[in-house]
C-alpha cells in the first residue's frame, strides 16, 4: 500500500515546504529530509486498508512509538496531516520549514 503512494506522500510534504526522500525498509515507509537525510517519520501499515502507525525518530537514534501507551494509528491522510502539523512536537517541522526558507 505505501510503496504505491510514495510519490503522493513526497508531493504532500513538498506542498508544505519540505523536500523529502522516502524509502521502503522492512515493510514500512521511512521519510527523510532530502538535503540532510534527517529522519522525519516512519509509517508502518496496519493490516488492511490505509491505516498506518506513525513513528518518530527518538533521541535514542531509533524509530520509536509516539506516546507512553503504545503507537499512534490512523489513516494515511490523517497521518500526513498529523506529521506536517507536528501535533506532538516531535517531528521538527517548523525547523525544517525555516531551514528550507533560508536556503
């Protein structure tokens, strides 16, 4: 499901001022900044349909669940908006937009 939507996902981030590169790794889709290769988020498919678990790149230098009570799951469309709005404050979206505006 995610492999077919890689271009759409990259275009979504680009429309919000963030150039990204996407990689399918072990069944999940990892999203990195294009210039620095900084990890932004990882989507893991959840069964059938377009549900995904949204993960963040933690201070421990690894992909991790968001929150203390397990992962955050939602539809892919909602996950894209969740990451770009940086609701939990762990994706550094404002910094990425600022950095791009300076280049």
